[in-house]
C-alpha cells in the first residue's frame, strides 16, 4: 500500500537544521504515491487558471529585514559565513520547475537533481555551492502535500545544503473543492517557511528539516549577494505581485512596500554586493514579432509586473544586477539595456525553467506557418512593452529548448557570474552551455569568451525529451 502521511500529526523537532541523509542513497525508480493523469482536471479548470489568484500572509519579518544565510545553517551558520568570506566568493545553484507530474517525466527530474547534488559533493571546498534556490513550481500538479515526498524530498535527499524556494503557480493555485488545510500555499509554508527546523510529514522517512525562510516573499542575505524573492501568484499568465490597483482584489500589496524597503536599505547602506531579483513568472518570454513565423511557447511575459518593479526601482534609485525566473520550461537569457540614474546598465534576464518537469519549444507552428526559432543575438525589443525605466534595447542572447539544466552562480567582491549547465545533453559538454558575467560596480556585462560561439543550442527533434503535449501546463 502507498504511504499516506498524516499531515496533522506532531513531527520531530531537531536541535539544528538537517539537510541530507549523510550518505548517498539509491535513486527512486517510481512514485511512492501514484500520481493520476491531469488531463481531466485541466479540462475542468482551464479557464480558472487565468482568472483565480490567491491571497497570502505577510512575511514574519519586517519589510526592511533580511533573512541571513547563516540562520538557515543554525549553530553552524557563523562558521559557514566566515568560510565564504575567507574564500572571497560565494557559489550557489538556482533552477525552476523541478517537479514531475507523471511517471514518464520522473527520470528528467532525477537527472537534474542528481547533477546538482553531484556538483555539490565533488566540488573543491572553496568552489562548493552553499545552497540551492528554487524558482517556483516545486510540486505538480498543484502543490498537494502527498506529492512533496516524491517530487521534492526524495529527489533532493542527498543535497547537503539548504534549499530555499519561492512558490510558483503550481505551488499556489487552489483547485476548487480543496479543503482549507490542504491549501497549497499552506503546505508550501509548512515545508519552506517554518518558524523552527521541524521534520514535516511530507518528508516521510527522510531527515531534511523544513526551511525557516520568513515567508513566500523574502530577501536572502549572504556574503557578496542579496536575493530578493517575490511571489508572482497563481495564474498561468501573467505573473502578478500586487492587486494592480484593485484589478486582483484578492492579492495584498505587501510586496510593493517590501520591495521598496529592500531597495531603500540597499541604497542607505551603500551595499556593494550583487543584487538579484527572483520571480517565478518571467518578465520576458520569447514570441515571434507580429507577422513572424509561428507562435510563442506555452507562456507569455509579464510586462505589467515588470513595470511595477521598474517603478519602485526608479523611485528608490536602485536596479538589480540580474533577474531570475522559471515558468517557461526552457532556458533563455536576455540582455536589457537601460539608462538608469544617468548611467547605462546592461541587465541579464534569465529563465531557467528546465529543472525536470519538461522541455518546451520556444516557438510553435501556427495556422500553417512553421515554427522558426530566433537566432541567438536577436533584437527582441518589441517584447519590452511597458517599461517604466528608460529601456534602450532587449537582446535574446542565448536559448536552449532541448536540454534540461540548472544555473551555477558565483559572486565575489567585483563580479557576478551565472553559468547554465546542461543535463543529459548529447554529446555531453565539458563546459557550461552558456555564461554571463556582470561587473557589479557599473552594471556592465563582460564580453564573452571566443569559445562561446561553439556552444550548442537548439530544439530537440522527436518527442522523447520530456516535452509537454498541448493542454498540459
């Protein structure tokens, strides 16, 4: 019989956070709790996916406060932070859309989680990632507690570091008829926003304790970097971080004040580290220009959300060094050029939503027109439709809608470097498939190495690479 956890039972409280099982254990080969097909469910709630948003509680921390990385490590935290400072840089992982909604997709998730975990175990101490940051859609289909073990805890059972997360639409959309105690955001908060390092029922027989981040939106403060994570709510599209002046009345406006307070703190402190902004829904997602060949992928961008962020950045006089998102199940990297505070900034916008759920084509055929992918380096300024800053250009630098992958980020006192590593590519690559480096002081991108032109990108042929069929999200 499949294990059915009792989510109301008291669970053990550990004296300190626990992250892995201590010794590598074999890969799971199947779901412990069978996952039903989602076709009928999606047919029933299709319209609601674009209409229903959800409310959420205010963070436990005040708007200007930050959650220190050392807090996540408990008693060992000060030593971890000092080791990072001594190494003169921090390294960490980021990836989105890790959950597998069917048994056929499970191998893709396991390959990615294995690659990320292996990287953490084999890296030299001074190059070892300090944490994993999930960019939403941790558990499919809609954050049900009985699927957390299969889709999160078991695949990452050997990852020996904290795992932070912002919720995606699949971690927050409420299927009609769901009992209040099974609200997906309630389950997400139990596992990622716990006041104490408790072992939850969702973890089953494993020992990973719940994360203690202060809410579904929060700022992670670590040596050399601050990551401002915002919850972009439950719609398939677009991403929404506020009520948008009453358009989405169920959504509180907490995050607007939070973002303003965080940027004001950065300005006030004259913070010199990297500032990253993370949302599940991407501000930009490729679609062909009007009159172009084919249609965009399964999701669009979120220009109104970006406009709200831009307005707050403009008002506070601080702009992030990079934006990170998931949601679209592929890899895309843009450079947005802006004139900000009298200076020219180059800002990477990255989508890394190929963490195991599926791989989606960047362009689809439409009404008899073929799907023609853009060239890397294409000018896509037409995607930047509602800028609140002086946006002077948008370039699609690189994309990959063939391979699973994840980001490996490193930051030192001078530069932010983000590398995309493919998982399961054929032939395998001996170097990152893409990378971008930003000078922190002046927000400019370092010109890529000549070898970047030899890196392989493109769309897979056939249907055996984990692509979704229409009707799945």
